[in-house]
C-alpha cells in the first residue's frame, strides 16, 4: 500500500539505510530519485539516478543551510 506523504504525494517504498554504502542498494532497486542527508553518499559514480541532498539531520548539524 502506498505511503501518503502529503495531500497529493504518495510513495510505494522508503528505505532508511543508516549510513551504509548505497551503491549496491541503488543498483538493485534502481529508484527514480535518491535522497540523502550526506553529500558523500551522492557521489556514487556509474549510476544514472537523480540524487538530492537533504540539508537536515545529524550529519548536517552545525552546517549552515546553503
């Protein structure tokens, strides 16, 4: 069953990987878009997946929003 995110947004799958390497998971699941709070996880090479940095969370404490 889809997870309702807001009045007009739904998702079928959310995975929280807790700092794990993302290469293998992204290769297997082939998401339409990938969100992460650590910029180092967005530098996965060889994958044709749009990636978005979320500037919130523990990894970004103390960093000013850009």
